[in-house]
C-alpha cells in the first residue's frame, strides 16, 4: 500500500466519522457544526490526494474557514435549545431529506455499476492555479460572471434586510 | 529526503519559534519600557545574575506550568481544552512554506532551504490562517461566560473580515512576480531594476546615462508600496494584537475569549500571538523585503566573487550562511517594527476597525489590483 492510499483511507474515515458526528449530535448544535468543519478539512485532504490542490485550498479557506464560522455565529447567537427540534415540526424536512438521500443513493449505484472510466495520466500543471484560472476566465467565464451577479444580488438583499429603515 | 525535511523543520522551529518567541516576550516588555521611559522587567535572577531580565521568559513559563488549569463550571470540557491548541498549531505550521534560504548546489546534491515548497505556498498560509479562527470562537463559546462569548465573536468577525483584505492586498504582489510560490517570489526579488526605467518604457523618454545607474532591489516594497502597507495592517489586525485588540478590552469584555483560561492553556493563547508575530515578520520579509536576498548582491555574484579565491564549495556554504543570516536579520527588523507600532498607536474602537477593513483597505486593494494590471499591460506594450 502506498502512502497516498493510507492517507486516503485516513481522510475518508475521518470524513465519515465526523459527518456522522454532525448528524447525530442533536443536543449540541455547536459541536455539530465543529464536526462539519472536520468533515470539510478531511475532504480537502482527499482533494489534495486527487491533485486538485486549488480546490483543496479553497475548500479550507471558504468552507471551513468562512462559511461554517458564519453558521457558528448564527447558532451561538440564536442559542437554540433541544425543543426547537421537536419531531412534529420537522416532518416535511425529514421527507425531503429522505427523498434526496434516495436520489443520491440511486446515482451512486448507477455510477458504481456502470464502472469507472480508465485512469489517464494527468496533464502538466493539472489542478494548479494557472490552469484553474485559465479555465474559469475562458471556458466558464459566463458562469463566473453570473455567479458574481448572484452574489451581488445577495449582498444587496442582505443590506436591505439589515437596514429596513433605508426606505 | 525525509531526514533532510525533518532537519530543516527542526531548524526553523528552533530558531523562529524556540528562540525568537521567548526572546520577544522579553523584548516586548523591554521595548515598551524604553519607549515609556521605564526600566522594565529586570527582577528575575539566577544566583544574583540578572542579565537585563532575560530570565523572565523562563520564569514565566515555569509559573504558567505550575498554575492550576481550571475548567469553569458548565463549560464544554473537550472544546475548552482543545481550543488553545487549535489557536496555536496554525501559527506554528505556517513556517513550513517560508523559505529561509535559496537553493544551493554542493556537487550533485542540491539543498533548498525551505521545508515544503508547493506552487500555492501563499494560499496555504491563508488557508491555515483561516483555521486559526476556530481557536478563538471555540474558546469563547466553550467557556460558558458571556464576556468570553462576545470576545470570541468579535475575534472571529475581525479575523474573517481581515482575511478578505489580506488576500486581496497581496494580489498585486503575485501579479508582479507572476507566481504564488514563495521560493520563486524570493528568487524574483534577488535582482535589481532601473529606478528611472519607467520613463523610457512607459513614456518613451530617454533616461540620461548619468542617471541610469540608479537601481533599486527588485523587492515587493518598492514595486508594491501600497500593498506593503495594506498587507501589514491587515495581517496585524488578523493577529489581534494592539492597536487591533478588539477581542480584549478590560472596560468592556474583560480579557475576551481567554477570560476563563488559566495556566499553560492561557499561555498557549499568549504564545500563539507571539508565534504569529514571528510568522508575520517572516512572511512580510519574504513577500516585500526580498527574503534571504542581499540587496545588490545576487546569489551568482556572491558565489562567483568568493569562489574565485576559495573554491566553489566554500563559496556556496558561505553564501548559504549569509543568506540565512540576512533572512533572520529582516525578520528581526519586522518584529521590531511590529513592536514599535504596537506601543505607539492608540487602540481603535470596534466600528473603526471594521470601517478600516471594509471601507478603506478593501476598495484600496481592489484599486491596487487594477492599477497594477494597467501598468503591467503598458509595460508589456512599451517593451514590445
């Protein structure tokens, strides 16, 4: 077994355990969110093993480093108690979650049964910032611009919600 | 290979963290004392010998280890114990990508004086820095104390705000050097440029011959002066030391997120700030002050000059020692600058810190990116 296989299993096990920790930690929302951070970092480790270095760095910077911090802000300031999660209030959410889980399972089975494509050698500079940057600003420039516009709309919306008296 | 990496890691940890950090806890007191016309810490002695109070760091550590490690009632025990470690570890491992010397060829063997050298070295430091936020937020929440909680929220809000500015303010630097790899950045700075070269490249004006010898080192601080100021501000705010010490405030929220910490766990928070001071000094020297490079004397010049007399092996070794000493000299200068700023600027108010970040530094750094891009385009046109 090579080192990368060992690391893959270590990161994969960490990701699965911490994801379970997030789902099962109903009593303590902060601990749940911290488990999600561990999941994100473990996924970043797997991206590094896949040579997707830039995706790994942004996984840590954006997801682990910023988005979940904002989750934590909300959780800490709301100070949720367990009765906010009473079973009766969540029927619709549970139904939706079950449906999505089945869709993901079906997709996973389809991919696994059709077999994976043959492994190809990676092109030079694969996953580096230069290649990712060129791809983003040539092939996918429309998507980048549209998501920029979407974020701008979200910022404006957040400002209006935060300052209702702005008129 | 592995042995080489371990030796380099041990060297950088021993020098940058093992000896700089204890000494700068002493420097902080002594420098503030000199600036405020006091004597400063000088009471700790071993057998009556005081040597300017240099025993104080040792006495501090012994005291912190001997103290009781209290976990407050109703605290989340696991998080309370883990938080200081999460705050300290990112600061320590950031040194992995900072080069403290060039690449030296001894016969067939090449020694590169950096522990790890990924293409995305600078992004690695930013990613690691964003993890450090969790140390403060966990400490604040797990202490079961409203002051701690408010301090933790303030600290993390400040850190994620300044992370954005910190990243954007150095975009100009890696545009100029065409790389994110820290070793390549220093290699690019190990040369000089013509001070008045912009006259003929941009405007087509001839530079008089008697002025054309005026050259500056190709350092980030000369190519991107605005980025230097903004990056230093942002990264000092990221470290949460005065004048940006919003998470603490005796009159508002006591000691902020580490109110409930005692013993060596408090010591870890305290130390992680000082470790970050050393990391900031190393990073700023690497990005803006040419890292290990000696101004006006590039690596080939030094090795060429010495090897003609003493032979190539001796010359390379001497050059390596000179480069490492130059790097640490620059680190010391940057530490001095941070200490001097810390003791001369008054503390900001929280809203002023946030205004500075979002309304001053962020627009300026975006403008810096645009101006840098424009100038680079014009230079390319002019050169072609």
